[in-house]
C-alpha cells in the first residue's frame, strides 16, 4: 500500500492528483501542521526537511513533490503522464516541471514566508512586492507557452499540468488571472477534470472559489 503524508492544499496536492489519476491503491495520512507534526521525530525519519509531502512506496520513503511525481509516472507508464524515453516531448516535460518547481513554486514560497528572506522586519513588504512581479512574469511565460498547445507539454495531459494546477491555487489574489487569457482558459478546462474535482473534495478544498477567480 502506498502512503501519502499530506496536508490540504500543500505540496502534497500534485502527488495526490497523480495517485488518483493512475487509480493507485493508496492511504492518505494527514499531517497536522498546526501542531507541528511535520517537525516530529517520526515524520522527520520520512522527510528530514520537515516539509510536506512524504511518500512511502514499497517501504521506501521519499520526499520532494516533483520527484514523487516523476517516480509515480515512471512506475505507471501506461497512464501516459510523462512522455516515454526517446519521445521529443520528454525533455520539455522535465524543463517545465523544473520551471514550475524551481521558479514559480519557489517564488510563491517567498511570498508566503517573506520573513525567511530578510533580517529586517520592515523589509517584509518590499520582499512580497518584488516577488509578486516575479510570480506575474512566470504566469506570463506559462500563458505564452499555452498559445498553441492544449496542455503545458503539447497536446497530452501530463504530470506538469497537475503540478501547475496545484501552484495556480496558491497564486495571491493580488495577481489577476484575467491578465493571462490562455492560462485562464486552460485552468478552467483543468478544473473540469474528474481527478481534480475528486481530490479537491477529498482534501476539503473549495474548487468553486478558485474557479471564481478565473
């Protein structure tokens, strides 16, 4: 049995999407962040960073959401969530997953935890203001990529799309999605996915509230 240690609307959301999509047998194990369960010794044995998620498969724990997504794709190649070895879209898959993880997600984390990036409490507002511009720049890049593509990597749904939908839900409300016409239309289509609907319900998230921003 696969075990996914998660918290609602955290970085565990993308792996949760994938587990549902591939029809895996898995157990959801909630991690109580409010009580610092992610810093408890037993959890740190699974994920020494003290962050969420952690996945245990075949007795092997692993962490980092993007790495978990790739692992699940490789274990279930028949689901087509990652281009096959030798396919021309395969390097683009890794390119966009890295961009989402290393650029957009990283900037979103700066926005929500600005105190980690300045020693001056008075500088927190400046950190957030600067990072909002970077978030908007990333969304514009994604919007341009979707000009002639149904999904982020060509015309085939991939793990990148689920990862992007997760991150889109974290975008601050001060960033208006309507500035990005193609991205907005894409997210509206993604929101109709049975997997996204089911996982949002399972995590107690309000999909209608998110769609209302688009």
